[in-house]
C-alpha cells in the first residue's frame, strides 16, 4: 500500500469521531522565513499536502494550513546578504527586518513569497497564515497567560523529557524590546498577571546584541512571543491541529517534538496531533541549512524539473526513507526514468504502489483526465538537443515508432526545455558532448580490431535505407561476436570517432539519429 494511503487509514481510526461529526481535520505545516528556503522544506509540504489530497479523495473534510513563521528572531545572516546592512537587525522579529529588495513588505515576506510561489507551482494549495498576525490579533493571548502561569511546570518538562535544565527564574516568553526592537535578546524576569518585566541583555546570545534596557510591558497582542517548543504546543491548541508531521531533526528521543507534545498534554491539556515523522531530504549527501546559500533552494529545484517530477521526487519515497538528491549526478535522468516507468504501469492500468505514486505526482487539478502520451527518454532528449542537425520531433517519432500526437509534441517540447536547462546548469560531463566536425586525433590511433569492427558497421549502415536505434544496437552486438572485440574497445571507438570521448549516449540510438551521409563519411575516414 502506498505510504500516504496507509497513514490515512491510521488517521481515520484515530479521528473517527471528528470525521463522523463532519468537522474538517486540520493539517498543519510551517516554515520560518529566515532566508532562501532549502528544497528539503518541500518534503514536509508534500507529505502534508498529499495526506490532505487523499483525505479529500475519500470525501473526508480537511483543511491544510501553512504557517509562514515571520515572528522568530533573525538569528543568522545568509551569506548572500549584505552583512553591514543586516547585522544591526539581528535579533529583531523577521517581520520587522527590512526586505532585501524594495518590493516586499519585509524580510520574511521577501523569502516567503518565493517559497509560496514554488508550493503553488507544484500544485499544493494550503491556506497560508503569518505567525505575527496570530500574535498581533491576540489569538495567542490565552496561551501566553497559561504558559507564564505554568513556567515551573514547563521547566520541569524540559528537564524530564530532554534533560535540559532551565534556571529557576526562566520564564517561557520573550518580549520585543521597546527600545531596540529586538526579541532575541530579551529575558522576562517576572509576570504580575498583567505585565511582564524584562531585560534586554547585551550578551545573552552570540548572534545579536541587546541594548541593556529594562522595561515593563503587557505580554499580549504581539508584544512578545513564546519560545518555540512552547509555541509549537500552543499552536496545536490555538489552531486546533489534528495532523502535523515533523522532520527527523525534531523527532529524536528527547527532541523538540517530544517536548512540545508533553507541553501540549500537561500544560495546555490537549492531545498532541497525529505525528508523521519524516526523514531528511539531503542534497549531495548533506543536510544543508538554508542559510548556506545557493545550490539547493526550492526555487532552483523547481526550475530544474517540471512540477510532476518535483512531486514524484518528494512523495515517491516513504517518509521514513532518506531522499538524497544529487542534481549534478544522475538523479535527474533516473528520476525521469522512474516517472516514465510508473506512467507506463498507469497507462496499462496495473494497480500498484507505482500507479498510485504516479497519480499523486500529478497535480490534483489535472488528475481527472490523464491522457496517455509518449514520454521520450530524458537522457536521449538531453543527447539529441546536443546534436544541432537532429530534428527533435523526428527523433522522438523514431523512439515512439509511431506518429506523434499533439500532446506527444507538447511533452517533447517540455523535456527539451528542461534538458537544455539541465545541460546548462547541473548535468555532469558524462552527459555532455559535442559532435566533432573534424576527425579527432585519438581516432587515428585505432587498432586493427577496432578498424575491422567499424568497417563492418560501415557496411551495415550502407546496406540500410534507414537506421533504427534498436536494430542497430542488436547489430553492434553481432559485430562484437564476429570480430571478438572487447565491448569497451568497440564502443570507445564509436564515441571517439564522433564525440572525441570514451563514452556517450546509447550507441545504437545515437548512430541512428546522426545524419546518414555524415555517419558514413566519418566511418570511412577513421578506418583508413
Ligand atoms: Zn533592547
């Protein structure tokens, strides 16, 4: 059973009553808008989004809400930003830091908009809200009061669950300093039921400097925020969350989720939401943080792949398994091959997990009418676009073995565009080549066996009116047995002759799409 269907079965058992009452199940996810968003953050979006879609498919009312956390302090400076300009804002709530451009409302919005754009583009449509709005409109006032009145209990939970010891006077709240506007530098020292007293400390954190002032202020209506693990538990209550997963970094024993769950139960008297714990999304084996800069942002990956492929990348694996995305390796051609294989099973109406993953990799709005199309192999398209003389539709028609429909052509255009972009950006050298106008020097060093094999190839090519990639592939194997040549010697001779490289695209197909006259001429030249 596909992982999403399995999880939905569990959810149906757990929330039988709520589902029966026809009240929508609330699914929640969030992202702190502290910089360009790493592609890994899309995994949570896709898992929650897919669960929401499956529930909807089964006519179970649900609402997927997505928080743009814009009220956390700015606690890191992304390398792509001007250090001098932004350092003075370190420690302020993200919604109060200026935008890197002149257009966005603030710093958080600048990065949030890019991420929201990607989420929508890949076909998930949660309801977005800003954390700062919840605080400012007083939605958190009740939770803040409860947390302050239960400071001792919260300290105990931290100690019990994670072994983290907070000092006797620690209070679960941080105030926006009235003097310097920072929230990351303040310490609340008491609460009289109406107001909190706080100090803006110079050296409390390494990444920001407080102004040293003391003050007394109401903790409500956006003047202050809860520390994030307490806040997490408060969100469960305030937003009435039923389903919320958490990434592996939060899901360890004694980790933040376990603390939040305990606070939810013991302080806010609420059963924590159904958890879906999910593994990392690595890029080249690393869990890069979004502050490290370019190379793995969600925007970049969404530019590299069409929406359906991004979705498959995100949901194709069980959440318990790590995704390791290597854009400059063979991840992308392999992902296309997997997609094509799944599509094939779907079009043959074979009902299995692959079929299911294929359906869910389509945007929900497109799922009603998935028409059968021919999917030209991505690696071959990537090769074909590097051969200027090749007519792409003709090449794809040869692959299909039948005339292309309008939709086939559209799909070809799409893959051509993404292949060109991939070759320009991440494609490894193995996939790149240039057809050699002149005979490469290395082709003059072929041994007799190589020349003999190429001669047989030439004879065969001459005997055919038109070349078929698959038939040519089979014929190459015949040449191999006839001459006794080692496969590597044969194939390197072919690639060197045309590409001046020892390896290249699938040889039979590659030769079949070359201009026949050029092919014959070159073979004649190299066997001399
Ligand atoms: Zn201050």
